[in-house]
C-alpha cells in the first residue's frame, strides 16, 4: 500500500514534466526524467553502482576500482544524482566505468528506461541514496540490490523513528546492507529491518588509495601557493558560511603571535569565496583567491581555495587542519584526507555524519574536538607553539587511517556470492 502511494506521488509529479522536457530540451530536466538518448544495453550483464553526491562518489571510487580489478571483464555502470558529484565522477572514475549516467527521478517510466539500458546483474547503492521504486522494479526483475558503506545519521534515524513503516518500506527490497559501524547496524535493527539483511563491515573510505606527498610534490605546492617552507600553514577545509567568520576571527587573533602563519580556507560551496574575501578584508587581513594567485611576488595572509579538486592535496602541506561543517550544525565532513597526510585534525562539536570516525580519531590521538571559536584558538595556539606535539599528533592520525583499512576486501569477498568467482 505504501509503495503504491509512493509510485502515485511520483507519477503525479513527473507526468506533467514529460511534455515540458520534450519541448524545452533543458538538459538537467531531461536527465532527471531519463528523457535523453540512453546507450544501447550491453551484450552481457553489468554491475550498477550508484552514488548520491560528492562525498558518496569519493566513497565509491575504491569500490569501483576493486570491482574492476576482481572482475575485469564485467562492465560497470556508474550513476550519480547531483551535478557536483557527476563532475567528480567524470574526473576520477571515467577510465574504470563503461558508462557514466545521471540518476533520474524515482518515476516508473524513467527507471524502467534506465534499468533496461543498463541491464544490471547487481545494483550497489553507496551510503545513503535509497530509491524504493527503482529497488522494487529491480526486485521484480530478479536483480539483487545491496547497500554498501551504509550509514544512518542521527537526523535520518529520528525521521525513521517517527514513521517506522515507511522506514521499513525503504529497505524492504534491499537484499543486504553492509553498514559502517555497529551503531548503524543497531539503528536498522531497531526500525525492524531483519537481522539477516544487515552486516557490519566497516568504512570503505579508509581504503582509498591514499597517495603520500613526496618532497618534490610538497615543494611544488609551496611554489604554486607562494608559500615558504618555514611558514606554518593552517588549512581549513569544507567550511560552511556561518563558520568562515569564526575561522577568520581565530586566525586574526593568532597572527600577532605567529606572524608567518598562513591560512588556506576552502569553502564547501565555491560561490561563497567572494564573501569570504570581503569578510577577510573587513577584518584588516590580506586575502587572495586561488584563481587570482598568478603574480610571482604575491603575498597574502589568507588564501581562499576557490577551485575544485585541490583541497585533497593541499592538506598535505598543512601544519594543522580544521575540517568544516562541524562548528555549525551541518554534520561535519570527512577527516580522513588530512589525517592520511599525517596532519593533526581539528573539528567542532557537530560531526553527526562522521561521529564514529571522529571519536575513533580522537581516541587514537590524531584528532581533537573543539566546542567553539575560543577553544579552537586555544588548541591552535598550543599546536603552533609546540611543533613536536603537533607532529606526534599527525603521526597518530596517519597510523589511525592505516590501521582501519580492510573493509573493501571484505565487501568484495561477499559480492562473490552474487557475481561468482
């Protein structure tokens, strides 16, 4: 009954859009309705992997590569919901996948067109983006759906508890859920998902190919960003609008104590770079946008990283890092990138999306939680004053990343049941 109502709701939404999409040919709308020309079905069955956005795409990359290595003759089709996630997938996964497509709305006409074009043997959803209509459609065709690297945020769990029947409907056509932590597994069991459908496997984000930064690359980034080796660098990554001012205030207080300190701030939304520039100028700081950093003699206090794809390597030159989305109630972002470089990792109180990982990093001695801007200032001052302490904290962060690898191999081993040897 609930699934029928779900299909009816999407039908009422999508049907009026079909003639509009046909007439206007607006790319994004046509993509979301699977209205554009789709590739011909492959001669054999494919493995279909789906990720929602940037974070899930990054999580999916090790899985894509591991499956391609384990099953080199199987075609992999990769779908992504958001345009930002699609940009990352095109750059990072194009070589390993047969086809890269946008995921349409969960409307019966669209998903039927897409699934017939993909002709999947197995459907893998990475982390969160459940599509009840699509999963039911695949179930009727005898195609298994697995949730990989599953996690249940506190916000999602609260909504599940408000209406358990709808929550159970979301998972009724998922054959197996590979969850990141025992806490995620317990949440699914509490809403009534059968125990035989849930396994705690670990987080495949630990199994990314963490490329260490050699001396040559380190020196290259210093030249690119007009920095000197003796300059301590604070990298604040994936910051949200309400935290930019807090980070700049802390930096403003640190600068008289550490005149050579430089701040690299990377906003989560690139369009906010201009506002950060204005805010920094209002605080009598000297900011520059990364895209304007062309003058060989350019100097600055604050570098605003308004480019896509550079933050992951810029963390490698950081003396101390701060991971954003955590001083404001956004749920935080992945602390593993700076940790993998052996960099101390700081974050605020709001890390719901990475709670278990954050607590583990703190226990390992590689991360520290700060409650507000004042505490952030105190911890930054301590780490910049005691460089040996910062270096030890960074070593523990790197060891933490290495110690928790292995979940990807366990998942690929489980997939042999569905894909064979």
